[in-house]
C-alpha cells in the first residue's frame, strides 16, 4: 500500500517537473530562484514521507484494511 502511494506521488512530482521545465529561464535565475526550487522540492519530499508514515501508522492501527 505504501509503495503504491509513494509511486503515485513520485509520478505526480515527475509530471510537475516536466510541466514546469519549459518555464525555466535559461538565462539563469539567480540564487533566490534556485533556493526556491530547493525549498519546493524539500516540501514535496517531506509531504511524501509524511503521507507514507501516516499510511503506515493508519495501517498498523487498522484504519486501512
């Protein structure tokens, strides 16, 4: 179950990256733009981990059958 959730989330992240890639300006975005992308990626990864942990705990408690 958790593997399926993580797989779906990773597919969604890859789709978002593919959609946002054309918006990237090749002239360079500077430090703030790069930091923003890193913060966004960190937030997505943290959300993925939180969803996986939540699903694991819910399964152990019997909420997910």
